[in-house]
């Protein structure tokens, strides 16, 4: 029931009552009142989450679906309560996938720890989607009470990630085939560079990543000059292009044309990309 405090504020209360003497129940009664406001609010919040969450929320026990939200029904294509009692295996692409995820999840869930993975899952109509699964036991003190699964459809993200990976592979192939050295620089250090850049300065694969740009100049004077000219151009919103004498890893000198620009011309001190061309012969 809802009760009122002395100050007029309302709260929900769980009420228990019992006669002191059951033979004379009309005479005196013991009342036990428990503030249930927080519990009711929590229940309402859980119900709101279950109803409105865009992700799937699924309860399972003994490998059967026992409860789910509208997000699950929409995501997997079930109507109303028709998925209740469904075996968990029905949500996976194959027996092997179901067994593999079960074997990976059990060591964590059995001791009350959360489990997370990605897997291909099956909709009612037989189509498949990539999903992120996060599993929790309902009660860590008694894992036999079942498991809660939060499922997010990552099909589009997975497709976008694959497209991005392909683009990165293509870009890396272009960079590695370039006749100019190319480096990405931030805060005075190279973040990454292509094969030609490594060859120009005498570094092995990956060895030039993270080195100080200052170490590529033969002396402090040359480094300070390059910094001043670059800063002036970048702050003016221009590409910086000059020729400097640089030093290889083995100490030999060579002349190079450097062309650099910020990734964002509005951010003069941010990350920049540089092209390096050996012009010693010229």
C-alpha cells in the first residue's frame, strides 16, 4: 500500500499483520511495515528497460528460453510469447557454434562472472546475423537460477568493419608501393610509416614507428629551423614544403624534400602526414 509520512511525503510499504491471539483476533494485532519504495522503483525500472531497450534481453534456465523483451522478439522475428520454452540451440547457426560458446561461457558463469563474445545467431526465418552477447547469472549465489543475456545486433557494424579492413589493406598496399617515404607524425614522434620511409632511413619493418622526428635531423640547428618553418606554415593553413639535410640510422647524410600538412588544417598542432623524397642526386 501507499502510506503518508508525518511531513506529507508518500512512500510504498509492504504490510504484514497477525493477531496477537488468534482466538481473540479482534483485540490486538501485530503490524510489520517494510518500506518497499526502492524495490518498487527498481521493479518499474527493470520493466521499463525490458519494454523499451533496443537490445535483446533474454532469460534462460536449463538451456531453455524463459523470458524475453520486445527487443528480442523484434530482433529474432518472434511474435508474442511464441519463443518461450525455445531451446537455446535454436538461436545459433550450428551445433558446433552453440557448443563452443557454451564451453567458453561455463567457466565464467559458473562462478558468477560475466561472459562476453561475438557470434553468428539465427533468426526465426533462418537468416543469420552477427551479434554481441553478454551473459550474467541471475543470482551469483545460486547459478542454477538461470542466466540473463543481452544481445546486440552487430551485422551492420561487422560489415562496416570488414569494409574498413579492406580499405586499410588497400591503403597499406598503396603506401608500401609508393616511391616516396610517407609518415604520420604526432607530438614530435612518428606513429607509423611506409616501407619506403623505413628504407630511406635504414630501418627494418616496424622499427621506425614511434621514433623521435628530431632524431632524423643531423643537429639541433636543423631541427629547430624545420620546426619554425613548419609551425609558421601550419598556423597559416598552408602545406609545408622544404628541403633539409637529414640523417640515416647509420649516420650518413642525405638531402630530402619534405612535404607535410595537418590532418585537419584548422588544427595546426595536431596530427600531420609527411612525404619524404630523396633529392640528394639532384
